[in-house]
C-alpha cells in the first residue's frame, strides 16, 4: 500500500489508474480527534490501494469534490473503488478497529460492477 499526501486532486488521476482502491483520510491540524487517529497498522496491510492523507484546511479543495464526498465531520476515512468510482465505505471517527476491519474486508469483496 502506497501512502502519500497530496497538494492537488489533479495529481491523483495518474495514481488512481495504478491502484484498485483509493483510501482517503480527511483531517485537520486543529481537530483534536484527528490527532488521536493512529493508522500505523496500514503499513502492514497488503492491498492494491493507495492511502491518501488530505489536510482539509491546507489544500484548497474543489467545492464540487467536497460536495461529492460529503465531508462534514473530521476525521473521515473514505474508500473509493477506482474502477467503478463508487464509494465502498465511509467512516467518521477514530476507532482503529472499525477502520482496519473495513480495509481488510476489501480483499473479500467482489467489486467488479
């Protein structure tokens, strides 16, 4: 799993084409819950996906993209199937077990629409 931080969503298209899933983590430096979220377990997961850290305040996110992914609370984790461009799961909060299980379940999903 590749982990990156992005400075624009325009730079994502090439990366998205190389992976089955994109997992986005939306957070902000001022968010106390975001600071508690620890996703170090992602380093040990073998999955055809890219993990993208997005600082909600740092980058000037396109409003259409914000509306599309419906971010209204932080932290938010969203997984998108790149082939179908459909949301697979969305989680708001800091429960690492829920996040980990959701990601691990991607291996058992049949997502070829």
